[in-house]
């Protein structure tokens, strides 16, 4: 970890799944979507969701989902091309069919081809597979749930002190998140992290604008790419663009192994606490 963070001048953090943990809100989202089905479907829907969470399903964080073809895509994170296609049953497409159907770089549009970047996308993918059209109202209901007293945000012990320590070492700490400003400020206040970032970029629309935002921050704070570190739980949103720019990345991957890569520019951790 020391290698990745030592000598860095700028550290860019993601918010959801990076600065707090827990999946209670994702479960709420899944159940809200489930209620849009006929009750006879509830148990198979939720069983599949539990399998996804446990990593025992073809739908997994890190892949992409083609909503119209109802299949899962494994994407080369740097070239953004499709390297494997799996149907819901697990059947793998031939190379010929894969290349014919996806000859070019994939464009993620949040509607037809979605990157399963974090836990929000598992219930979404499942709902689409079950034919649920409207996921957005359930997403909004979940966001509303997250501001009630019933929802307890799980702060990560030692995180505040660690970020303050990075600042004390002279590093600029920036938060770049897709959440909107109101959500961000509320979450940061609840996590006691409202004063640990020099700069906050909200509604960032990662991954579409990640490269632009990172480039701008590097320019604004006048640091070299190799002295800039991106920390996040979404490879496509936060890590691949960083590596592409010559930055370093700390990828938080709950099912990952820390020795997955020994590359000096990338570190894989299960939890951010491994950085402290
Ligand atoms: Mg995240």
C-alpha cells in the first residue's frame, strides 16, 4: 500500500461503497423492486438476489449487462471491448457470435448496456431480467429510505483519522461521486467526513466523465499523473480511467484477493481499512 500512496500528491476518493459499507440499502432496493412482481415470483427473485450477493450467480459486480439481449458481458476494462458473453443460464457465446454482435468498444448508457459497477446494479439487473420496466421509482424510494432513522449508515472506524493524516502529509484529498450534492453533504455529515476533503465533485457522471474530471484535477492541483491515486469500488468508473491516464489505483473489491496483482500502479483490497 505504501508504494501506491507514498509520494502521491493528490488522492481521489469515491463515496458509495468506498467511504461507507453495508448492503442494507441494496436489499431495500431489491425488495422494493420485487413488490412490482406477482407474489408467486417473490421467492425465486430474492433467492437469485442472495446468490448474486454471495458471488454465486452469473450476474456479478464488474461485468456489464445488456438489457435487451438479457446477457452478461465481461469487458476488457482498458479497451472497453466485450471479451465474453454469458446468457442468464450461464451458457457462453462462441467467439464468433461475440465478435459479430459486439465488434466495437462498448458504450455504457445506463439504460441498454449498464456497467455493474457496484451493489446498486444487482437488483436493477435482476428486475430487468424479470421484466420490471420502472426501476427508477424504486431507486428513489431507496434514497428516501436512506434518510430515515431506520437506515443506519455504517461508518468505517479510523477512516476520518486516516484521511486527515493524508492531508497532514500534504496530499490534496478530493471526493468524486455520482451522487448529487444534497445526498453527498448529508452522507458526509453522517459519516463525520464533512471537513476532510479539499474539493468535492458531485453528480460526476462516472464513467462517462471520469477521464475529464481526473485530467482537470491533475491540472488544477498541478500534480503529475503518477502522483495521483484513485480509490474506488467500481473498476470501470474509477480505476480503469486512472490507469489509462498513468495514475495509480486502489481497487476495493469485496470478493477480490489482495495478491491479485502486484503491479506497482494498482492495489486490490477487500476493504479500505487495508490502506490505513
Ligand atoms: Mg462506489
